[in-house]
């Protein structure tokens, strides 16, 4: 039996349905890419939120309008 013919047989000696295998692998690949994109967007959302909070805190501290808040916080420590 040739190499090409062996590849077409599944474990029980029957021809594997190549179209079905190919379609299912494409669907799995698309789902994996979608999950990866979703995970990246969640990560970026939190990163942007953290950067915004940092910029706001810097602006409040540097302008002096947050001096009262800082002094109140210092009073607890």
C-alpha cells in the first residue's frame, strides 16, 4: 500500500472523510483565533484603564488641587 493511500485510511481500515476533517479543523482554527482576539482585547481594556487612572492621579497631584487629599492620606500614616 502506497504512502498516499495509507494516509487516507483511518485506524479501522476505512477511508477517512477528508472534507469533514478539513472543515472541522478550519472551524477549530477560527474559534481559537476568536478566543485569542477576545483575550487580547480584555487585556488591553484593563491596561488602558490603569493608564488613565495613573494620568488622572498625576494630574491631581501635580496641579496641587489634590494637596488636601494627599495631606489627609498622610495624616493616617
